[in-house]
C-alpha cells in the first residue's frame, strides 16, 4: 500500500511550531516569551502569515480573557 502522505512544507512546520510556542507562552502568562516568538515568526514567515495564523488558528482555542491578553500583548499593553 503506497504512502499518500505529502510532506509538510518548511513554512507549515514553522507555523505549527510557532503556534505551539505561542499557546505555551499564553498558558504561563509570559508576555516576553510571547513577544519573542511573535518576532521570530514574523521574521521567518512574514507578518501577513503570522496575522493569519493568529486570526484563523489560535483565536478559536483561546478563552475570551486570553484573547484580550493576546491583543494587549501585541499592542504592548498590560491587561
């Protein structure tokens, strides 16, 4: 039986790793780690890709309070 799986692209692997690290930073309420991973993600993937990742994949997994903190951290505001 042939293997029909297509290997994930480099950007897909980076995005999945980034999402895991962002969630981990949110869970421990570590704004510095979150900002660091956001910066690295923007450098590796570009800002539009990171914004799409946050909007489409990360937001649905967060409670309203965590979404507010995420927006605050991105804007540099402590909530």
